[in-house]
């Protein structure tokens, strides 16, 4: 699968993992996110290596990220979406979503899922809705698995 890179304003949005910075991703996820505070670097790197990723770079530093956990055929779960606070409000999350959802192989997936605490309006713009049959979905949830007792994603 060929990487895709686009320029938007003074940002680079890319699926090319050679430009992405797992250390920066880890720094943000482990210190700023509500869903994976204190996550070890090794787990972020393993997830990065095994996912379809898109990142946003500003002056060669990674300031945004999203990844699809996928089999590339029938299913994907969107995870770890963020844009650093000082870069929000510029449409960067939308550019990442457009890049991801614009891929032909993504358009053929039977189901895409995600979980969010506060970004419902963003995802609704791209066709995400509440599950038609939520009673069919089950989970095992371990919100404090990384040792953060303040984790609020339940």
C-alpha cells in the first residue's frame, strides 16, 4: 500500500510511517489523552507498527495522529485520534478523517467503529452513528490498566 502525503495550510498530513514519530505519539497519549494515560512506550510502538496510521506534522514535528486497527478487508476500529491543543480548530482532524476514509479499501470495509467521549460531532460528519443494535455489542473494559486511577473513558 503506497503512502499518501498531502499538504494542508502549513501542515503535512501523511500515512507514511517513515515520517511519523512514535516517541511524540507516546508522549501525547501517555500524558495528555484521557484514554491511555501512562501507557508504556512499548505498547504504543507495537500498536503503531500493527495499525494503519496517519499523522499530522508541523515544522517536522508530529502534532496529530490517528490509527485504524484493521484486517484491511472487513473491519476497522478507529483509535488514538488527537491533535495537540495549540493546533486545534484548523480542520486537521477532518483532514486525517478524509485521508483515512477516502481510501478505496476503507470504503469497502463492512464495519468501522470507534469510541469517543467528546468528539461525536466530528465523527457524525463522516457518517458514524450510534450502533443500530447496541445490545449486540459486548466488551471487556479495563480503563485503569496503565495504572491511571483518573482514567475517565469507561
